[in-house]
C-alpha cells in the first residue's frame, strides 16, 4: 500500500513540476496574455489554493481518502486539459482557479493516507521519504518543460500540460486501489478542533515562518546573484540543483529522531540558526571577485538547504505529535497552509529586502535567529508531558 502512495506522490510531483517550470511562459507564448493578466491568473490560483485545503480535508474525513483523491485527480486532470487548450483570458483564469483550488488539498491527503496506521517514528520517516521523492519528481518534471521552452512553439507548451493531465489520470487510477479503512475521521472530535488547537497552530505558524528560508533561497539568492555579484549567471541553476540533490539525499537521515518532541524543537531551532548564518554569508559577496562570490553563494545555499531540512524535520515531527487520532487529513491540511501563506506574503518581502543591500540580509539573519529561538517555546503535547512525568517519577 505504501508503495502506491509513494508512486502517486511522485507522479503528482512530476506533473506539477512540468506546470510550474513553464506556467508563466505558457500564458505568454501559448495563451498570449499580457503581463498584467498573467499576474492576475497566477494570483487568483494562489488565492483559491488557500481556500480549498480545509474543505477538501474535511470531505476526506467524511467520505474517505480514496474517494476524495480519485475525484480530485479527475477534476485536476480536466482542469489541466482545459488549460492546455485555453486561448482566452477568461478560459485560462477559470481553469487555473479550479487547478489552484485543488493544489493545497491533494498533498495532505496523500500524506495522511501514507501514515494513517503508522506510529510517530514511522510516520516521520515515511513523510521524509515522500518529500525526497517529490523533490526528485519536481526536478524530473522540469525536463520536458525545458524541451518545450527550447522549441518555443505554442503546441509544445500545450503538449506538456496535456501530459501533466495524463499523469493526473494515472494518479486517479492508482488512488482507486487504495484501502479507505482507517482513513476516515473517528468520532468525538469537532471539525473545528484544529482551529482551536493553539499549540498546533503555533507549530503551523512556525513552519510557515521558518520555511521562508526556502523562498529566500529560491527567490532572494538568484536576484542577488544576477544583480549584485560577479558570480556567473549559471550559479542560479547550480543553487537549484544543489538544493534538490541535498533534499533527496539527506532529508530522511536528518529526520531521524524528530518523533521525540524535545529533539523536534531543537531541530527547528537549528534550522533557524543555520538559515540565519546563511543569510549573513550572502552580503559578503560585496568584498570578493567572481570566484569568491561563487564560493560564498554555494556556501550560503548549503546552509539554507540543510537548515530547511532541519526545519521540515522538526516542524513535521512536532506537528505529528499534536495530531489527535483520526484527524490527520484536517490537521495536515492546516499544517501545509503554513507554507502556503508564506508563498503569498514572502515574495514581496524578499524582493524588497534585496533592494536594501547588506542590511536586508542582516534583517533576515535576525529574523531567522528570533524565530528559531521562539521554536523552543512551543508547548509539548499532552502525551509527551505525561511521558516526562512518568520518567521523572521512575527516576525518583
């Protein structure tokens, strides 16, 4: 069963990687939209993605993971097929809005199905492996997109989106084979309980705040490289490849031990401090030549990447310990919204900070240090407190 969840997550990531790698150029070259309309289409898709996650999770708790995933993939495939043949702004807007509505709801269902019967230690490892596979899948999805961009014709962009739709149909077929037993909500917990769980919401907020480092690496560092350094332009691609390779190679290993709440909090702190150190490295490029700038950017990318993995491991481990039995879909959907909100508020903050030169990077250093230290104040779940009390009593 797990292999089928991994296969679904991988195929899903490849399909999304195809779209994300060429979406802007698709709207420009194939749909022929002006820049303002492209921004509006992408903005609406981002907003609908925030709106869809929790209702989808609640529906999955009622109707089952298998049923909802199958339906969602069928609708997503239809949305991508519609998008591939869109020739007007309205058609592209509607198809993108539907695709966006589903985008933040599917991943939590794959995750919750994968770990439905797993203990915390097994769940942490499973989610880490899934993330590694998804990163590899996103990278693989960029390959056909790169071919389409090289061809530069509308039909090539449309073919890539149609291929994404086919992959989502394959995902729907695989999801039909899932076993829904144990994947639906159990009684006794209100649907709104996740919104009243302050400790869990604090972890979610920290997840969003700390994963800002991924956006700083993906957006801020490339802008800095091309605008403010003497490093070669291909450094941007090197940074992306390095980040993907590290996540694929090390995420599972770094996640080990995060099922312990104390260790999870320390991982969050470590991730924040590593990100802060990386931010301080970046402005040092002002004092070097091309080779020195390249070395400093690579060093910063390494620190950001390792910090990101510690953040993911720590926040995921802490979040899993706070999830009540039978509520994984809703809680994981809420947890994933932490990063979703960051993708909305992060880009304008990051682009503005690049314009502040070294002071902007110093500000990010202070920010990640503060958030990393705040992570140590996250309250432990009741079972962790009980375990600590039991251990103290036994020692006495």
